[in-house]
């Protein structure tokens, strides 16, 4: 680029322009080089990501990306006892993803709620699904929350739940509240 600037300075016919144009050419060349390097790095990253997605498939790729993001949460890391339990963490994320719990915030909150309440992944997925069915404003309204609790009890009865359906429905409502609180953080 500096050569082009030098040539432009000479072509202008004014000797004082030669140095000025050459310097401008060198500066432009430097920016162009940086821009190309940045573009090359971006293209390489996009190609690497596309390769991974193609190799793993879309669902597994999204699961892997979700795992990377959530594993950085200190509380989750401690919940799993660090690196030696990362395989269990990955299995839990896959179960959540297969159950329809997919967003980073929702999965992180569901994992924390699971730990707090000592429940299974399947139960945590159920709570996350129930959480989507009742808005924060409806949950905050005692009458609507009680109606939703009764609906859960009816559903448990219809599924043949063996136990105190009212007590289980109240427990699920409490865990929905725990999840909503974690999602609000």
C-alpha cells in the first residue's frame, strides 16, 4: 500500500505530496492487513463451529454449547464437586435438554432448584415444564396459585399417583416458586 501512495504522490506532480501519500498508503495498508486478519479469524471460527455442528448434529451441538456456558457458573461447578463429576453434569444437561429444558437461564435455575430440593432430573424437568404453564403474576396471586395447585393434584390423580396428591401438589408448587426465584436472579 505504501508503494501505491508513493506512486500517487509522484503522479500528482507535486514533490511535497510524495511523502504524504506514501505515509497514507502505509497507514491504509496496516488497517487493511488487520481487517483481513480479523476477517480470517472470524471465518476460521465460523467454519470450526459449523464443522462441530455438522459432526455432532444440531441438538448435540446446542447441548455442548449449553454445557460450556453453564459449567462456568461457580455454584453449579461446586454442586457437581468439580471436574471429576463433569460426566454426571453432562448427562444431567442432556436429560434436561431432551425434556425440553434448553435455555441457559432455565437449565441453570433448574439444576440449582434440583440440588436445593434433592429431586431427580425427571422431577426437575417436570417442575420446569409446570413453571412455563403459570405466569409470575398468576403465581403471585394466591387464588390463581391455589387453582393451579388443584390442577396439579387432579393431574397426579389421573396419572395414578400413589401417595397424598394434595401434599405432592403443594410440594411441586413450592418448587415452582423456588425455580421462579432462581430465574429472577
